[in-house]
C-alpha cells in the first residue's frame, strides 16, 4: 500500500516537473522578440521614492508630446500638487491653492456647461478639473490613429507586465521611424508591430529645468511620471509600512523583556 502511494507521488512529481520544463521554452517562444531590460529605478525596493525633478520633467513630456493622443483619465490637475506628487509644495497643503498647479491647469482646455444656456463650452482648467479627454470616444480615437486606440496612460504602468521597465523599453524600443502601412517595428511591444509612431526624438522639447532632452532622457522622465500617476500613494504606503514594522519590532522586544521579568524567579 505504502509502496503504491510512494509510486503515485513519484509519477505526479516527475510529470509536473517535465510539464514545467516544457512550459518554459513554450512561453519564451510565445514572447517573440519582447525585449525588456531591468532598469535601476529610484522607486524600486522597500524604501524607494520617486525622483521629483524627473517626475516634473515627465509631466512636461506628457503635456507636450503624449497628450495629443493619450488621456490621463484617473487624474485631476490638483493631484499634481498632492503630497508625494510632482509639484507638491508644503506651503500649499491644499493643492487647489498651489500657484504652480493653478498655472498648469490654466494651460489646458476643458469642457464645461454654460450655466445660462446649458450648452457645452470650452474653458481654461482649474485645479479641481480632471485631465480632459483627448478624443470624444474610442471610435474617433481609432479613426485618428490608423485603427488603434491610444490607451489611457494614468494606470498603464500597473496594467502592463514589466511595469516601468516595459514602458521605458517600449519608448526606446524603435529601431526606425519608418512604417509599413502605419505599423512600426518595436522590439519591446508584444509581437513587435505597433501602430504608434516613435513619439520621441532628441531635442523634441526644451526642458524647463535646462536638462538636455535626449529621447532616452524623455523616455525615462515620462516613465517616472507615469509610475507616480499609477501609484501616487506609494511613498506614504512605504513610510507607514516601515513605521508599522518598527512598532511591531519594539512591541515584540518589550513583550519578550516583560516575559523574562515576570518569570525570572520561577523555576521552569
Ligand atoms: C500620435 C499619437 C500618439 C502619441 C503622440 C503617443 N502615442 Fe502612445 N500610442 C498611440 C497609439 C495609436 C497606441 C496604440 C498602438 C497599438 O495598439 O498598436 C499607443 C500605445 C501606447 C502605449 C501602450 C503600449 C501597450 O503595451 O499596449 C503606451 C505605453 C504609450 N503609447 C505611451 C506613450 C507615451 C509615453 C507617449 C509620449 C511620450 C506616447 N505614447 C505618444 C498613439 C500615440
């Protein structure tokens, strides 16, 4: 009886090991030329934080380049000035009062309802407004982009396997800006063929802080900005996590010392 059970176990173990062995090459082959290199992001790891100047430049890249096609539907302008956000200023804990955020909001056109006629009208943004839609609907977005809909970017990093490394690899993964019928070759994109023209090239924008705008620099900065937009509470979460850990550690130490004290005269 015992022998049969052992035999059955062995068979299952061997079968699952060989299945695993088969599944690895199959997966690698399916990925095609999907090339994603690991980057050394400052926000990685249990104590990682966002790089503020990089996020600020990344916002500029989004505004001046990506926003002609991609929306940030989960963000309002005021989020830029939240604690942990790219333009947080301790002097203005309420981002609605932050002059930098106000100025950025004003740069955008948003749609409002005219309070007298009820008609939609264009207006300049205020911090409380959401980032505007770029296209009225998905059909219009596809029609303007060769049949592909530019996805919303606000939570693209948590939404994609490889996260920030993937987005950076995608933005730097074009080997040519020539297309075949509107399709571009990109080594990072699954399948290698994408309907987004290379959006970045050297000196495309002029950075407000004077940093040289190489295409790689812009790719890195906009990825930093999108990492924040996809997980704006990361820094708070890590701080709270560490404080909790420290508390539990000290608490455990005190408990142990109490235990020693209470039982010190008892034979055990
Ligand atoms: C001219 C329009 C246009 C611009 C500008 C543009 N994109 Fe795109 N983007 C697209 C389209 C269209 C797609 C969908 C491509 C597809 O599915 O083949 C796309 C797809 C993407 C994807 C998703 C890839 C995936 O895994 O599905 C990311 C990420 C992205 N773009 C980031 C950016 C960033 C960052 C910028 C600014 C630096 C930018 N894009 C600028 C049109 C644009």
